[in-house]
C-alpha cells in the first residue's frame, strides 16, 4: 500500500478525516493556528465549505472552526479516512 | 535588588482602581469564548456590575461584586481567549491581569462539551498562578450529548479545585463558590500539576529561573516568565518593565544563549 | 542554541498533548446514537441552496417585525409626549414665562427630544432584542461564514456583515460592535462604511416617502408591495455601496492584505429569552436612546431659533434655505431639504419633521395627519417629483452618520482624522450620487 501523501488542508476533500502533520509558513500564522489546537497529531474532520466556496468548516478537538483557504493552506495533513467512512458517532465531538 | 512594590493594581491597561489596602478579594474570570463565562459572571454580579474599557484599549471590561458567605468579592471578567499567548490585545490583557494583576483567585471557566480544547487554557493559566479554580460549565449540554466528566479524577489529575456547573440554571454554582472561597482563605491549597517539557528546555528553565526570581521576588511565577523569555516572547519583557519595574535582563539573555 | 521559534512550537505541542491526555482520562461518552442537531441545522443554514434565501428571509422578517410592530407604539408614544407638551405649555403660561423661553425650551428642546424618543424607542425595543436573540442562539457566526467570501474580495472581513446587521438598528451601537473584528485595518473599514446601512431612525423617512411617491403611484392593491420593494431596494443600494467603498478603501487609504479569518461556529443554544430582553433593552436601547436625546435636544433648540429669528421678512431658516436652493436643485433636491439634513446632523429622525416645519413655516417641528396632506404639501406647494423623493432617500441613505455615531467613532478610533473622514466621505458620496442621478433623470426627460 502506498504511503498516504501529505497535502495542504485546504485541498482536503469535504468529508475526509485527516491528521495534521505540521504547519509551514510565517511563524505568526503558524502560532495563530496552533493556538486553536492545530498541532501535529490533531485529527481534523473536513465538514463543508461556505455556499460561496470559502471559508471551509473544520472540526477538531471538539470545536467547529471556519478557516479561509489561505489560512488552511499552511497546515500540512495526511489523509486518514476518506469521506465514505466518516460519519460514525464515535468521531463526533472529538 | 530592583523590585518595585506596587500598592495598587495599576499599570498600562490594568487600572482597576482597587486599592490593595482595602483588601477586597479579587476573582478573575478567564476562559475560552463561548463557555458561558459571561452567563456565570452575570449570575454572580447581577446588576452590581459596571462595564467600561481596559485603559487605553477598546476592549470591553466588565467587573462587579458578588457575595460568598459573608465576604464581598470583586469579580473581573477577563476577555474570552483561546490561549494566553500574546497574539491579540485580548490575550495580553488576560495574561497580564492574571500574572501581574495578582487576583486572589483565578477562576477558569471551561466548556464541558469541548474539554480537551479548553484544558489547554487551564494548563497555561496554571503555569502563571497557583491560586486557581476550574469551573467545568455547560455540564447540562454535556449530559445532553452523552458526555460525562469525572470531576474527582480531574481534580486529582490537575491538582486544583474543580466544580461542575450549569451557569444557566445555577446548578453547581454554590459548590463552585465554596471552592473559590476555600481557595481564597487557604482552606484548600491548590497544587497545580506542572507540564513538563523536554530536558533541553527544562534545563534552560532551571538555569534562568533563579535569576528571574532574584529580581522579581516570589509574587510572580518565575517559571512561567522564564518559559516565555525562552520562547522569545517580547511582550513579557515590556510587561515586566511596566508592572514590576526595571528588570536587569542581560544576564537572562546570556542564560538563554547558554542553552544547547 | 535552540531557536526561540521551536521552543514555542514545542511548548504549545506539549500543552495540547497533555490536555488531550487528561481529557481522555476523565471523559466518557455514551455510545447511544446521538443526532448531531447542530450539524443538521448547519447543513441547511449554510448550504448552497438554502443558505442565502434563509438569510434574506430572516432579514426581511426582522425588518417587517420592527417596522410593523413599532407603528402603533410610536404613534401612541408620540401622542403621549405631545399631550405632555400641552401641559408644559400651560405651565409656562401659568408662570408667565416669556414666549421665546417657551419656544426655546418647549417647542425646541423638548419637542426635539420627544420626537427622537417616539420615533426611535419602539423600533429599537423590537429590533435589538431580536438581534440579541439571534446572537444568543448562535446563528450570527453562520451569517459571517456565508458572507465572508464577498467581504474578503472587497478587502474586508466577514464579520463586517454582522456589524452591518447591527447598523440596521443603530449605527452608533454597530460601531461599538466592530470590536469583534480583530484586524485594525478591517475594523476601520467596517466603521467607515457602517452609515451606508439605514438605521432605525431613517426608516420612517424612507417608508413615508416611498409610500407617497412610489407606492402612491400604483394601484392600491400593489402599493404596499411597491413601497416595501423600494425600501428593500434602498437597503440593497446601501449594501452595494458598502462593498464598493470597502473595496476602494482597501485599495487606497487602508491598503493591506486580507487578515486571517478564524471563526468558531459554536453549538446552537436555546436563548434565555427573558434575560436577553432585559439586557438588550437596557444595554442597547436605553443607553443609546439617552445619548441620542442628549444630541437631539440642542438640535431642537437651534432649529427653533433659526425658524423663529426673523431677519427682514423671513426667518433665518428661510433665508438660508433660499441661499442653498440652487445647490439643492443641482442635486435634485432643494435648499430646505439641505437645511433639514444639516440641522438633522445630531439625529436622523428629525430630518423629516424639520423639513415639514420649514415648508409650513410653522416655527416648530410638525407632522401632518395624513399621507395625503403631506403629499399635497410636497407636490403642490413645493414642486416635488418622484426624483426629489428618490434623491432624498438616497441622500438619507448615503450621507454622514448622525452625531451620536460620530462621537462613538471618535471614541472607538481615538482619531479625530478618521472621525472627520467618516463624515466627509459619505457626504461626498451622497452629493455625487444624487447629482449624477438628477442629471441622468433630467437628461432622459423622465421628469
């Protein structure tokens, strides 16, 4: 099985469950997101996009937060489970 | 030694007008936004509250009085923040008040339905002050969502008094206030657990901490200030100058550079 | 030496990891199937299909409730306060006070304040509780989420949608609410453009004129529909102006990159209706009203003076109005209308009463009993056309913010420069737009 590739969070398809691998970019931008709990190892659920496409809604650490694409771009993630598999209640509210 | 003793809680952004000689105990309310902190504040202070601004800033400041037992306490509602770093004006106000404002008790309000995220703020606050009580609020919402929080275990793990409440309905609030009072009078002595970092960082902290303590005394958490300095946090230097007085920093910088 | 950056990375990671570990130890979740209601509601409320219609629908509903609900109380309050005025007048006569004193204090100051209160209080007492309920419910962040893209492209912030919404109630309160926008640049944009959204104080003017000139021009069955459509149209013009000016500002005076946008969508909570009503009545309604009365009272006094101090054969008011006439005509208005706006700087709700007073030369602020009487005054006696009405509505929408708002802007920005700009810029736009509209309409021979 091929190693799951790492991509920016903003590219993750809606419905995916991903895991944060790291953050790249200017340190203020990184710290701002880390302040919210987006650190390496955090599991993120990609919920949906705004009707106009931006920002995108994510759920992690029990909170639902919207991020603009440019902000989500600095978060590098690895896919854990594709859209079809998420939706089980045990993932909710994590 | 360069410690300037302050008789009143003042300093840029801090003027509370509280004269320490008056000895009204001050309770600072901290926590994430959306935790029901404001609901708790309103419940405690009712109409005896006064809203204004933090000096020199356009951030709302609410404070009021509440009675626990036979004592009146001044409750200061700090801005709701996700962390106690120095990224925004709100965060700076909150952290500086908790550290330099020297409230008698810091009451952190957490959301029972998002405890993991909220706990990071609690841990950060615990690094700044040991006089701390945790309120796990929205316990009714948590119940509705099938989430149960073991308060006793949390207390044991954190080493500080913890109470579960539903500020909306008032459930658990008397018990919470009892713990706040106990923390104030000394009946309970919180022993906050310390987050331990890597050996590298702990070693550097061990080197710098005594240097800081020698300059600022026992009032403020030298460990926390040491950690912030190691992180390169510039606002802490400014804050030290503002609230404590001129602190001799060159030795600190040299100690940092000695880190391997 | 370890770079400071990675120290912070590590400390944060360690704190979060510890927090997660502790949370894991103390939390247990029941495995029973839980319907995530928040998720379900959000799927509808932020969906491609329903998101916008729901927002517009709610906006319309709030509007309708505010306007329809305020009608009767406003009239009642006006009757009450003006009845009180009779007592005051009697009291003044009884103690033998000079006419001018009665005029200044009762007909000027008291009447001005009474007008503001009767016009402003009922709609605000409805609008703010509803707005606060929506806030408490947790719906408002969803609105910012839906609209952020539009605002970002205009160089502003999605939360500006919320401050604009607040501005539909009161501009001054909205200025204070801009604190939710963290970036100073984007906050300033929100402050400077807030007055392009009509506040409660301007609704009566817009509705009255729309009813007479637009609604009155069609068959009775359609008149209220046309009136509402006109008012909604004016609000949309305000919305478009806000976006355009925000965009222009972010390209010129307030250049900068779009800031980060992190918005939490909190779980929906059942609002505590009782507390919301009490809190919003006190914090937002009474306090704002107090400030408005403080600015309106002197305005009433000055207006009375101008209207009753005669130089030669006419009042000072009439003289200045004549002087301004040519300028007014170029804008599709007239001198008296401009005077009304000038004197109405402190509070928007007194513009129409001052105008009527000026036209009738009654010497004190008046209202007319019926729309028909008002129509005949405007059309037959002062040559109004639908262009006049349209341009007055546009001017009302776009002109400088009221006195209370200007003071609030100064307090919030701590800058005299920006406070002045916040008055001058909208005025320039109001003049520009009405001028262009007047020329085009006349050129096309439509009037």
